[in-house]
């Protein structure tokens, strides 16, 4: 079981840039993971200012992560975003066990 390389990096970077960087007293970023049946649930959650200005960002980081998850796992995975006034949360549900790669055919 593993998380694809650099899948979480843009989520944590967004949590810093769009979340806790705007808090005068600092904030908190929480990354958690647990296996639930045949899924690996990963949550990246950060505190944020309820009165923060609307972001001018296009959401490229989130779109890139969503695209990678969809291209790697198709319908076997999911990414959800919860945007509350003081908390922003990204929830990933990935297959807990890797799919076997096709075996190479021996040369004939």
C-alpha cells in the first residue's frame, strides 16, 4: 500500500498558502490516514480565516490532484473537498492495495 509520489505535496502547499498563511496567530495542518475496508482514506485539513478574501486562484493544485487520482484509479478512487468557514478539508479515498501491473510476456 502506498501513496503516489507527490500526491499530497500540492495539498499541503495549498493548506499553507491559502489557509494558515492568512492567520495572524498561525494555524494547523493535519494529515491523517486510515484503512477502511479496501480503501485508504487520507485527509488533509487546515484551519483558515472565516473572513478570508475570495481566492483569485484557479484551483490548479486541486485540479491537478483530482486529475492524477482519476487517471491512476478511475472510479476506484474519490476526492472530495469540504470548504467550511474556518476549516478547509480534502478527503481522498484510494484503493488500499495496489492493482497488479500487467506481467511482461517473455520473449519467444
